[in-house]
């Protein structure tokens, strides 16, 4: 289990690639459960109901699997689905846990304080890092250059935000 944790740390530091993860449905299920718990924790920390976190996670996972399946199927790389999904969900879970710090800092800060500004900058940095990690994973999964991975990561985030907004 420690080796898996180190894998996701290395993945988030761009030292590993999704193909380095075992193609295991069990690992994907465990990482998905950890991601679900992480999202619920973040949602509750932000002051929202637990159901909102569960629905957000289920929507995210459904969209992720649908988009990955379509794209990987289109480029004849279906065998990469489990590893890519595992890498994306695991990295997002790990980085999501780091997002607790700026959320807590923002919640305990007074209006117009340096602490609130620091929390905002930290959160924006995590968003940027998450996009870079997603791009890194996608570039390996799709066999494209990093710039294309960045473009695909940004497009996916816009799609994800659009679907979440549409669902309310």
C-alpha cells in the first residue's frame, strides 16, 4: 500500500506516468473510493451537505469514464482506460487533500486579510498544478506532446464545469 501511495506522489511530481500503475480494477475501485471520501471531506469543509459531495464525485467519475472511453476508443488505445482513470482519480484525490489547507485558511481568515489572500494564491497554485498533472497523465495516455495534454486537460475542465453547472 505504501508503494501505491509513493506512486501517486511521484505521479503528482511528474516523475511517473499512468502506464507505471498496475492495470487493476481493484486498485481503480480503491482509488475511486478514496476520491469519493476526499471530495465529501472537501465539500463538508466548504460547508456544503454530504450529498452534494457524493453527487459531485459520481458526476465527475461518470464524465471522466465516458470521455476517457470515447477518446481512448477513438485512438485504438482502449487498454489504457483502467490505468489512465486510476492515475487521474488518484492524482486528483491526493491534490484534493492538499486543497484542505487553503480552504481552512480561508475559513478562519478575516475579510481582506493577508491570510485570505495567501489562501487564494495557494488554491490557485493547486488548481494550476492539478491541470499540469492531468496534462502529464493525458499526454502519456494519448501519446501526444505535453502542450496537447494541457489543451485536453483545460477542455476537460471546461466540460466538467459546464456539466456541473448544467446539473445545478
